[in-house]
């Protein structure tokens, strides 16, 4: 196993110089620092935090990598609230935040803050390619995933209680008398949408309501208009639609309007996430509340426990959800 002495020997410098390079000290030349970090990278060398001898020389920085998908973070009503939770918890714990945004199809090298050990740990948020996550994890830096695309073994994760939330949303529609219940969502390969779909199916089965694949339309975070129109063009239309995210539900409102129909008189709609706009949509959207700031703050608390050696094994935290009744669902009587 490579040690800090091995790095110093290969770099032909002192242990103190290697320590300064790893910890971002400024009293060594840029050329020397880059040469040492290149050797560190080649050997995949990770000092024990950064090594028992460097234990007290932390950066006190937390890195946050967001997948911005198709829109800027400022325009994402879900993840911008998650970031607020992260920022608040980091500030309370006297750490600094280094934010790095990447597109969904990011294929380049891992960010500089990871390569050069500018952070004590990382929080990865959103739909990130598994190859990218694997590259980060291979660097042996503390990592916590928030709302990942797929579950990753041996990495701590903070997840939404997606399946139960979808179950109670569908049960609510069933209690309101609905039996023809549509389901629309983004990419079903994404963990959150797959779990919400599973909850929808399980709820139908639990209540002996027949499942009809014609009532399911998936793909695209902002394709609610097309999904809703497709379901309302059916001969045997649904009386209610469960949208697995509020954005698709609200885009679907426009499709209902264009068909000269009224929510909830002609079609009931329930969403998932409880983003701010759901409260002021017309009518206000019944939805499943996700505690978005809490997702962020729990991720930070988990990461700091890992950094401080208070967690030895990867943990998975499931954040509960809550049904919020508004005005987009009506009771039906057959």
C-alpha cells in the first residue's frame, strides 16, 4: 500500500512538502504542487483523512455536485430547495460549501476539487451517470448521494419515501371513488420514478383496482402536457391522474384547458413533490409533500459523521412524505 513516504520519495521532496501540496497550502510552488498531486493521483493515494499524521489539517470544505439536467439550478424548484437545506446545515457546522454543477450527460474527468483534495467530503445530488459516481467513489473520499438515479452499494444515501408516497397518493384517489386512475412520470429508469410507479401499481392491487397499461405514460420531466393529452384522448378516459412529479402535473393542466375540460370537474389530478407553484396553480394542486430542505440537511449531517469517523458502514436514510389535500381532486360516485 502506498504511503506518504512513498509519495515523498518519488517526488524527491520532504514529507512536509507533500503535506502542503495535499492540504492546499500556498507556500510551495505551483509546479511542485502539481507534480506531487499528479503522483498522488497516479497511485490513487488517499491519506487517512488525509492520513493519521494529517488528521488535523482538514480543508473544512464540503463539495456539492449537482446534476443540472436540462435547466439551470436556479430554475429547478425541487433541487434549489435541497441546496438551501445543504447550505444551512453546512453553515451551522462551520464548514464551507464548494458547489459544482454538471450536465446530465457529463463524461469529463472528475472535478478539480476532488482531484486536488480541496474538500473533506462530497454530496452528490440528482441524476448522475453511474460511471461518474463510480469514479468519485474510487477516490476513497467520503460521499453521500441524495436522490440518486439508481441505488449504489457501499455508499451512504438519502432517499425520498417514493414508493409509500405514491401508494398513499393512489389510495387517496381510490378513497375519493376513482377506479380509472392514470399514471404519468419522467424517465421510469430513474429510481425515484420507478419507485413511484411501483407504489401506484401496489396501491391498485391492494384495493383490487384493475391495472391498465394504457393509463400509463412516462418519459421526460416536462412532458406532462403530452402525457395528459394522450390519456384524455382515450376512449375509456381516466377520471383521475397521478403525476409522479408536480412539474408534469402542472404542464398537464394546460392540456386539460386546451381540451375544454375543467379540473377537478372533468379530471382529477394529484402530484408529487409539493413545489411552491403547486400552491398557486389553478386549482391548487393536491400533492405529496417532499421535505426537500431536510434531504439536504440530513445529507450534510451524514457526511460529517463519516468525515469524523462516527459512521463505519454505508447508511440509507429514507425521508418521509405527507399527503397535502388541496382542490385538484374531487370525489366521484358511480
